[in-house]
C-alpha cells in the first residue's frame, strides 16, 4: 500500500483583484494506486465538508506520492 498526500484547492479573488490558489483541505491517504487515493480523498472531503460533490468547495485535486525510501 502506498501513501499519498491529496490537496483540494480553489481559485479565489483577493482584495487586490488578483487570483490566488487557496488550499481547502489536505488529506493523507493510504491506497494501492494514485487514482484510488483520489477517490478515497473525494469521499472523505465530502463527508468532512458535508457535501454531495467535492467540486462545490474546490476547483482541483492534486495527488502526490508521500512514499520515500530510506537508504
């Protein structure tokens, strides 16, 4: 099983009128593949935010592998 860090982000306009990317939530997920980690994260995000669809509070999902090897 691999370990992934999943970040949900949203684009918002700041007071200065410039667009900024804001992290809505970061989740650590253990899953066999990146795509499965993404699906698990979507379910957890929806449950935590009490949503039926993750895209109501986020524009993008980024998944990064958190596995590392010790030399």
